């Protein structure tokens, strides 16, 4: 039985990964300072903050893993200081340090982010960095720590998840489904096309990297092969929810809403639209997935299948109610004798 440690396994991707590994009879330990979002996974959880080097080393030493999947991170974009993202840098260094002391270890997968480059910038290679946020800067710093590991006795790989969505997700991508569900999504004619990834396919990709022999010191973006035009996807979700097609509004309306959102944000009032978010919605962000597709082959889930599974999860866990399409009346003529 292969032993796998997942740091940050209580989060979105970690929850799906642990479910998959347990189903395939791996021995799994989740090291996270937060309890699992899925209560069924509490037996696999140990309360460890990766910033606590001694607690981390004790947990890893006792478990003797063959593989570590390092997911633990602060992932929101709210931070304004380096200290806010200490987990992404100092925490990664702690994982690197304990890995060097773990003779049972054969492979570590270190998780970075697509935001090592700002939206719209597609790097020509995996060592080109152009972050636009403190979060992105912290992920660049984490990658550089991994790249500079000296003579590891194990194989390491860096993964950069793109915009991943699906069951157990949280902000920001659950907000997209909530916006469509509440009827507040409008097509304004200038939305972007982006690389997204259904989490079932992301787990499939991680599992392929875990099993591969030729991935040492390589970096992979994780995402679905076909980029998504966001308005088309919103329309698909709306139709699957039984709410009909999304409505269209003039671009001037959404731009005005973004300006209102800017003002409300300054007084700490949340608003679904700001100029920052609008710019992201209008910026194409399509990542090179040739390397991961060559390694993994065809993904197991289509976008339509992933959307259906996600809606089913939202019905079960978030109280969504799917409206059934209205049956069309029988228009066949009635013949009277």
C-alpha cells in the first residue's frame, strides 16, 4: 500500500484528491491546520500547520511517505504584504527541508499557480515569471525554492493549476455558478476565453504525474484541453439548471456596475463586480497544455459531464434547486369522427 501525504488536503483540490486516493486503497495522511470540509475525511486528517517545522517533521517522519503532494497554501488575492503569504514561501521551504530528511520518499509534487504570470501573459518557458499580485510573487518565490533544491534523493515536479472548478470548490469559482443560478449573470458581448479545469480531470492529471517516471524537475499547467468561452459556459450552466438562456445587456451597464463596485470596495462593502474583476473577465487566458496532455492522454470528463456533476453537488450540499424544463404541449391535430 503506497503511503501519500497531502499537505493542505482539507481544501478544494485536496478533498477531491484524498477521496480519489482512498478509493484506490492508498494510505493517506492529510496535514492541514483546518479540519476537512468533507467530514468523511476526518480519519485521514492530522492538525498540522506547515509553518510549524517541528510538528511537520514529526508527522512526516512517523508516517514515512513515499509521495508528498504539497497543496497547502494561502490562495486568495487579498494579501498586501509578504507576511500574509508566509505559508507559500516559508511553508514550502519547511516541506523541502523535511523531504530531505525522509528516506522513504520517492516523489514530491509541489503546487504553484498560473498567477506566476499575470492574466494575458503566456510565458515562453517555465522559468519566465511576471506576477501581478503579492500572491503571484509568493508562488514565484516558492517555485524558485524548489528549482534550487540541491541533489534531492527523490523526484520533484511543479504543477500550476489553472482555473479549477467542481465539487467542494469555494470562491472564486463557486461565485460564478452562484451568479448564474441567481440570474445575475449577463452576457455583455466582450467576455473572454480561458483555460479552466474540471477538478475530476485535475485529479486524473495529478495521478498520472504521481505514476510517471520521467517528470523530475518538470513543470506542468493543469487544466482542460479545450478553453472555455465564458459566456457559452454560463449559458450551458443556466440551461442545465432549467433557467433558460442567460440574458444580454449593453457593455456600458456592466462597466458602470464595476465603477460602483470600486467605490464600495474602498469602504469594505462587497460587490459582485469591480474594474479588476471586469478586466479579468475580458482578458483571454489560454495556457499551454501540450506537455500535460502528452503525459496523460484524453481526460475522463467532458465539460458537460463536469458541469452536471457540479450541479448535482450544489443541489446536495448548497441547496440548489434545479428547475425541470416545461414540457411542450402536444400540438398534433385531434381528429373527430
